[in-house]
C-alpha cells in the first residue's frame, strides 16, 4: 500500500524523485505528521457536498487528505516547480484542481464561482506560509467570501494573538480583526519536528468559525479598524493619548468626555478594551465628527 504523502519516507521519496529543493523565502515547511492532519481534517468538518480551498499545497500532503473527504478541492500554489509534482501525485483524484498563482493576487470571487458553485459550503484549509500569514487571513476575511470556516496551521505566537482576549500582551489589532469576523479556537500545538525542514518556531492549528454577522455593529468598518489601529499605535500610551490623533490637542478634553460617556476611562490602555467598547468609542468619535 502506498504511504500517505504526510509521512517522512514518502515526502523524502517525492522530493528525491523530482529533485526538489526547498525555498525558505516561500515558507516551505512540509507537514509529515498524519495525526496533525487528522485533527485539521476533523476541525474543517468537510464532506462530499463541500469544497476546500487550500493555500500552498506544497507536494500535496494535506491536498491528498482533502481530496478524500471534500466534494471539490482547489489548491493555489505560487511555486511553479511544484505544479508538475502536484499534478503527478494528485492524478488519482478527479476532484482536485491545482492553480498556479499567488493567493494574494488571486481573484477569489471568480475562483469561488468557477470551482465551488453548487456546493453547500466551503472551508479554507491550509498549512500557511508563515511570511504572509496575516495578509492571507485578512484577504480571506475582508473579501466576505461564502466560507464556513478557516482551519490553518500558523506560527503558535500568531495563533495566540488571533485567539487572545482583552487584558493580555497577545491581544491587539489582529485579535480584533479576526474576532470581528470569526470565533477562533486553537485546535492543537504542533512541534517543529512535524515538518521537513523543521522550522525553529512552534506552530499551532487554529479554527476560525465564520460568524453569520460581525461580532459588533459599527457605523463604518474602515473607521472602526482605523480607530483600533490608532488605539494600539503605541501600546504603552493611554487610550486618550493614542486617540488624540483624531481629536487634536485642542479637542483632547472633549475626547476624554466622549470616552467617559462610553464608560471607558481615558487612561486605560487599548489592550484592555473589548470589541464592544471599541465599537462604542468608534460610534462616539464618528458622531462628534472626530
Ligand atoms: N501544504 C503543504 C504541507 O502542509 O506540507 C505545504 C505548506 S508550506 C508551509 C507553504 C506552501 O505555500 C509552500 O508550498 C509555498 O510554496 C506556498 N506559498 C508560499 N507563498 C504563497 C503564496 N503567496 N500563494 C500561494 N502559495 C504560496
């Protein structure tokens, strides 16, 4: 019986056969742990009525598993040297399409229409290239694609930031952006030895379950995220000092009154505010023309 791609021996065989060399600059660390794959697949909750978008299939360790459980799989890979390898290893599966493209430059709405129409749901499932984790996640969330959830392997530190609650050092603008759109849940922590080559950081699988509606109501999303970014501009400064970027020095007293009217002490730091408090502050700033 042919071994799974996500085993050390099969991965090494494929790499040797195709004389593949890893590109560190593309975040190429291939997964060789089938137990972690089991957990990723279970978290995604796929079946043959659903689609899966995989970002960065590499030599196909996760793609192979997705092909067995999902109705359709689209795998977007930037490295053209991997395309013939993927076509070779995926030849037993007729539900997989390999797309040679940079995910950040891919028209995802078009891809959804072309590959996933008629399916009951779509998940994004990936072992992400760590150098572009945040831009990829933000693109997936901001484009408001019809997707059920995102189950991805990321650097552990980034997973902790996405799932962080107010009050700690991990909580910041990434936590708020992710939690505005999704409910995060850390699935498992993954040691470096689960990959070839082994990265020198720990990884984690995180599930982001898409909310039906955003977590809070805001007058304008761009303004909300601008307020959040500005509030965190200098973490050690008070909220009032950071948000004076909106009021100017001359209206700082008014800004402090406005924060108090939202039940927020001006000397608090951004990392202590909940999403609802940020939404209230954003609304008050908008109302006052700041
Ligand atoms: N899924 C494979 C696995 O788990 O073994 C490979 C994961 S590896 C961490 C990341 C993959 O993403 C690599 O194959 C890399 O070439 C690809 N990649 C890097 N940047 C990309 C981008 N901007 N768009 C699409 N794929 C990208």
